[in-house]
C-alpha cells in the first residue's frame, strides 16, 4: 500500500475539512461563554414540558433591571439565559417571577456567575497555554530526534499536524455554535488541549518508527520516501486500534453521560478522529514534501510534450 504516493489527495481532503470551518468562523463567529466574557448563566427546566415565549422571558428579566438578557431554548423544556453579572439572590427572585408568570414549576439545573476580569484572565491564560505547549512540543521533538538529519522538520511537522486538528475542531465548533447554540467554555478549552496531546502523541509514534528505519542499515538504502511509507504501514494498525479504543469509550460517554458533558465529549471524539488522520496522512507525508522540496514545482508549468517524429 503506497500511502505517501497519494499525499496530495490527503492534503486536499484536509483542506475540504478545514475551509468550510474557517468560512463558518468568519461568517458566524465563535460565541464565548461567561467563562471568558464574564456574566451570569442560568439553565432552567420548566416542569410543564414547554419553554415559554422568549420575548416574554426577556420582559421578566427587564422588570428586575436586567436589560441584556439573552434567552434561548436548550431543549423542549429547558431554557438557557445569559445575562450581565447578577447574584444568586436576584436569580432566585427572577425564577420565582417566571414561575408565577408562566404557571410552571422551574428547576434550576445550573447557575454560574463570573466576573469580567476573571473571564479575560482565563482567555489570556488559555491562549498562552496553547502557545507555550506548542513551542515546548516542537523543541522536545527536535531534541529527541537530534540524531536524525534535519531533526527540526519532525517538530515543525508535528505542530502543523496539531494545528490541522485544532482547525478541524474549531471549524466544527462554528457549526455547532450556529445550529445548536453551543458556546466555547472552559470544557472546550480542556478538550482542545487534550486533542493537541493526542495528536502529537500519535504523530511521535510514527516519527519514531521513521527514525528507527532511517538509521537501520537494512532500510536506509531504500530511499526516504520508501522508508516513510514502510514506517506508516508498520504503525498503522497500532494507531487505528489505539484511537478506536478511545473513540469507543468516548462514544459510550456521549450516549450514556449527562448533557453537561455532551459538548466536551463530542469535541474530543472529533479531535481523536482528526488526530488519527493527520498523524498518518499529513504529518509523515509532509516530511517527504520537505525532503524533496516539492513546493518549488507546485506552480511551474510542465514543459509541453515533444511530438514524436513522423515516419516517412
């Protein structure tokens, strides 16, 4: 099986996965939860089984001086409301008013409040953590592969594959935010860091086999492209089995777990699939593109074929 021989096909598939997400981010944006923006978040279940009119809900909040309430449905009987920062006492009064207004018992499933300064600090530290982790991973791989020629390429390729996986999950998140109203919260950040770790871990396994084969006297004479392809095939079953086991575990959590973790688990599942794909079909083939410096011929026209001489 010649996997690396079809590397540009796999690169195109990656672009087809990433570009719609980028367009979605540009058009719809990525709504941030109160974990990053500050404010209050209430998740209420109406025991009557039906969420009331959202404009009427907004009017109840306005009666308590909360003018910027953003209610939306989180299910047939669940109401989610984001507001400016309010305390627990005010929230209880609003819930009591909603109960009286719509003649329905209301269960508070979740109520959180975060100050704006705390939200900004979380956002800045999250960006710093991802950037620091990327630099640390690249430097570590560079050091670990120091015995291989052009060792830095392995670190850079691993980071590019990781960025590919993060781009996929952020693009999927844009669609989830637009159609399901799911926001980026601290659990999404946790899922993002976990996906980055899975991606780099699986990529290093393949790279380590490439290093072993490249330094072996039995395989190094075959050429770098053949060595990379052989290394991918040798680790293919192991990579798929490992990630499939993780995927099945996450699938069980998605089906039987609570609604609070559903967003987190789904992002992890998408990230695991993307990480498996990128470590096999993107990261290692990138080494070949770099080794052959193929970008020099990407935009050059092929010379026209020389016509065969006519036979008199």
